[in-house]
C-alpha cells in the first residue's frame, strides 16, 4: 500500500494543481513518465481522500478539470509544493520515510549525532542528505554554536512547524490498495 507522501506521482499531480486547475491531458504533458492509467488512479484516490475535486462541463466537447479543495488538511503541504520547483531531490525528501521522524526529533534543537542516536536505523549519509534539502526548502534551521569544539544544532523552523501536521496527515492517506490475487482454480 502506498500513502500520499510515498507516491511521487501524487505529489507531482498536487504540485501542478496548486498552480491552477488542470485537465488530465495537461497533467500528462506536464509530468514526464506518468502513464494515463496511473494518472487516473491517483486522481481518483486524491478525490476519494477529499484533497481534490473534479468539475465536468456539460457542453460539447466534454472537459473535466481537476481542482484542489480550498479547505483541506493538506493545505500547508500543497502550498509548499510549488516552491520546490522541478527539483526531484525535494520530492524525494518529501516522500522519504525519514522526513516525519527527523522533523519530529527536531521540534527541539538537536545535533545530527543526537538525531542518529534516537533514530538507530537511519544512516548518517541519509540524515545529512535529508537535512541539507530540508534546510534548502526552509523546513528546518541550522545554528552554529562557536564553542570548542564547534557545535551544530538543527531545529524545526516556523514553516516546518506549520507543515508537520500536513505531512503526518499525508502519510495517513492511503492511495492504493494491495492487489488481491484470485484463488487458483
């Protein structure tokens, strides 16, 4: 099962819809590598989750436009998506399984070493990659304490505090259901 936050396609669809209503054909052109089947699957799932809605015209030719619902629990996340641009590393970090645990640990100032101790299965390389991009996006702040030895602390920024509940909600939205195999005859 995939959650909204784990699906790069759903995040890219939301990013494009955050710029304004789009037809499915426009989304297909804007998102490289996205198949029509996956697009409609994700659109239906996002619609079921109450994040977007579809408005179909009754005139010929029939056209469907997809809109983001103005009031939803993911508004803060959706507002962040256009800021990240086309950088796939940003989407990779947003869909990382570590983003919520790292941000949660950074509610109070912590050094990278302290975060690694709290999240034992997180590697140092993955932590620093995530911290770098979270810093660029503005989800965390970095503070250097000129002491001997120099100490570096990271902490959730105001933007990070605002977006953390939306990330947690996005992690709970299930987009796809596991495939059920039919019993053998």
